[in-house]
C-alpha cells in the first residue's frame, strides 16, 4: 500500500538520514549502492543526476522507485518535476532556480512531497509560507559535490530553526565527523552523498550515520 504524504514526511524526519545519489555514475552501480544503503537502514533516497539524458534516467528512476518501495523507503527526485511525475516518485526536491513550489504541487498533486533548498533566512521563511513539506538548509560545510554552493554554516541552520517550524534537512559537506553538530544546531535530518556512497562499505556507512542520529536526536 502506498504511504500517505504524512507518513512519508514522518519517515524522513524519524530516520534522520537523507541520502542523495552520486552524480553521473553507471545506473547498475548506483542501483547496487542504493540497495546497500537501504540494507543499512536508510529510508529516504534522492536521485540527483545533472548529466545523464532524461530518457535514460527515467528508466533508472523507475527502478529506484521500485527498489525503495520494496524496502519501505521514500524516493525523491532532484529538481526535475517532469521526471518525478513520469517515474511516480514520492516527491521532488527543488532549488531556488527551479520551477516554483506552487507549480510542483499543482503538477504532482497533494499526495507527493515537495522540498526546497534555501541558503538564506528569508528564503526559509518564504518556503514555509509556500507550504513546502521540508526545507533543505545549506551549505552547512564546504562540499566537493556542489562547488558553487553558498556556505551558510551552522549559524544559518540555527537561525532557520528559530524562525520556521517545517522539518529541516541540513545539506552540504556532512559526514560522521560533523553530523552531530548539524543535529544539535536544529537539523531534523542530514543529507549526505559521499559520506555513504563513496565509502567502501556503503551499508556500514549508513548504519554509522543512523547511530549518530539516534544518539544525538533519539528516536
């Protein structure tokens, strides 16, 4: 049975770990990595790929959605509302330069999650006004995954936590060495790429971060 929007959002918050796939790697390798992360306890996976042709990526998105649902996980597509709709993803995560939140909600319908990245306090306040389901805050730390990301740091995360009530996902340069700091500053969940998918044991890396989350935030 398909989870409701409220159930999916609860999963995102309760699990505390928001996985984002590596960019432009072979589909088979990405599928294997996501499978290992799900086996390690991950419950939220975002497909992020800026380079692969959309037609080819659609096939992978559908496969990842099936895989995530087999494990009881939430599957989200980065940026691309059309790809999210065609793959029947559980939601879409938007940036400030993507199509508006209102249009994403209108096109995907009320049962899907819509998240929005922000890098300034006023953007977070506006995101809450627009009715997003969760807010991505960052970059918290410098990251090679997104070299042009504006660095907001923990101070931005604290300021946003004090100003809005929506669930917050800390984004940018987070790994097991600093995840606890992000949680302490107000993050409900942490988004990671290399901290899980670039590790030799993906499942163990996911478990380690989940343990940190449990220790810092509790269940």
